[in-house]
C-alpha cells in the first residue's frame, strides 16, 4: 500500500541536507560526462610499480587542486548486484537490494525518479549511455528506459569486434568510437560511459597492456595494475578527443570506481605491494580497501582540492544535482550532498556494517580508524552514539528496500515531475 511511503518520506525529509552555497550551481548548464571506472579502487591512485605511476592521467586529474574536487574517503556500497548496484545508487540515491541485483529483479517494472529524467525535466538535458557490452547485461536494455535514458549505445553500435579481453569491446575502442555519437547529442547532455576492460580476471596481452605486473604470485592481483594502466591510457585518449572537439571545455566530468577489483580473499596477497604486513591483515583492513575514487573535474574551475569528508555512492546524486544547480529537496533520496555542512558522514555497507570518520563497525564490533584495533565502546563512552548510528543505517537500508520492493514511487510524484513512460524510448539495433 501507499502507507509505507509515509515512513520513507519522514526519513528522507528529515535527513535532507541543504546545499552549500559556494558549490551550488558551479557547473550549471554544463554537459555532464560520467565515467564509470570498472572495478577501480582508490589505492591505485598515486600508486607506483617499478617507479612508474599506474594511473598517471587519473593522478593528474585527482591532484589538480584547482579544477578537480576529489574525495579520498569515498566508499562503494554495492552488494551482489556489483556494477548494477553502483549504477542504481548513482542514478537514484536508493540502495541496491540485500540479495541479487535490483536492476535484474525490479528494473523492468519499477517506477524510478532517476538522474536522466530529473536533469531532462528540470534543466533540459538529453541523455545517453555508452557501453561496450551487450545491452541485455544486468537488464540494462529495460532498466535504462525506466530511468529515462533517451539513448543507449551498446556493443551493437560499435565497429570494433575485439572482445577477447574484458567484458565486451576494449575501452579504447569504445571511447574512440563514442565521440562521434556524443558530438551529435543535443547539449547540454548527461552521458555515461561504462568501461569494461578492467574487469576480473584482468586478462592482458603484450600488445595493448604496456605496463609491468606486480610480483605477488597471485595473477589477479598481479595483472590488475596492468589493466588499470590501460584504463588510464584510455581516458587520456578520450580527453584528447573531447578537447579537440570542444566538448571538454563545456563539461563537468564525474569519475568514480564502481566497486572493489581485488576481493577480500586476495587482499593478503596485495598487502605486501601496499607496504603492509599480510600477517596482521584484518577485517578492518578489508573494509578500508572499499574506498574507490570519486572526482568532479570542472575545466575552468579554480577552487578544487582533495576533500576528506566520508561518503559513499548513495550520496552522489544529490551532490551532482546541486553542482549543476538542480534542487533535490522534493525527491526521495537516501544520500546527502557531500559538500553540505549537514552531510551525514556515516557510510552504510549493504550488509549493515558502516564506517564513520572515527570508527568502523563490522558485525557489531567497533574498530578505531587510527589504530585498526577493536575498542571497548563503554570505556570510551560512545556506545549509545554507535548504537544510534547502527540503528540509522539499518533503518535507511530497510526503508530503501521497502520503497523498491513495494514499488512505492508509483504513489509519489513530486510536484512538477512527470512519470517516465518507457515506451517513449526505443534503443534501435540493440544486441539482445
Ligand atoms: C558488464 C559490466 C560488468 O556489462 O558492467 O559488471 P560487473 O560484473 O562488474 O557487475
Ligand atoms: Mn563492475
């Protein structure tokens, strides 16, 4: 019934964080170019192998303290839906499901109030997704229509046929071939590029992957830096095309890692390469590894710099909307603007664990972020504070699940928003 909405609205309205006026609208009217870095973790940024930077181009963006606002305490929050969970959170600011993928389970029929629709209706943005894999993967061919995406360029649109490495065509081919289509979109556009080459098991060859591997003996870990380097080169090339076409100067780039690339079971192998002792590696360390990049690169902006506030994927949509000057207050969103003074720095993992700037809570145990040790919360007098945060994390997750599982947005249409009719969109030529 629509009654469940009352609880959801009570939660989201009371957690709404008003924008910071120094950030509101700084990218108003600009094209939005979203770059989804497949399986890309924060530790790759500024990492060196044999004295060479793994991702020199991304480093140059991250460390551009004028034109880039980059986050170094930003976490992915995905569950079993992996890429699709990340996409869902970034497009809707609601969580993925406790089990499986929301895109697959509910994406064909649910009502969404998502980024492409909001940006189109409030600021006249056109929209497109570019992806070098088949359109049916993660049910995207259906979900994207419900999100309001006007165009979806999947593998069938691209001439490249080299799919021997990664998931779909190589990123360099995808990005190179996409620029022509991008140039034909009416501006301002909201365009998302889903990369795929940096995907486990990180297959490489010597022709395309010109970078030394690590030497841990775990091939997944060893080749991860090679495919990450390839992704970095792909982006440098892409930016060169965009600069030549004039699109670059008129755009804001939002770049993020969707989730971990090295799973917890392989982290001990990675430890040495990070200068850590595998013998003392713990669950706490696994949790800290869930940091992924998030950066907003705004050509011509001068007040950038590294941002240390804690946040996660759920927070991206209200942050982005405010940067382009779109009011988010009437929408049901579980995250809060990362730049707001009222931003909630408690980062929820899908299993109910969470991280705050001071503590990491895992299966009911509290770790001190400075020492990585389990603490006695009673002794520190923080038990009630931690309990309150734990309760709030559980509440947010369960209200988001209720909203999605009962398709409650069909009963809530914000003022001035027109519900999306997926029949309005037709993605021709899509591979099925
Ligand atoms: C495939 C790609 C991979 O199209 O998005 O998804 P993942 O396996 O990372 O969830
Ligand atoms: Mn992924």
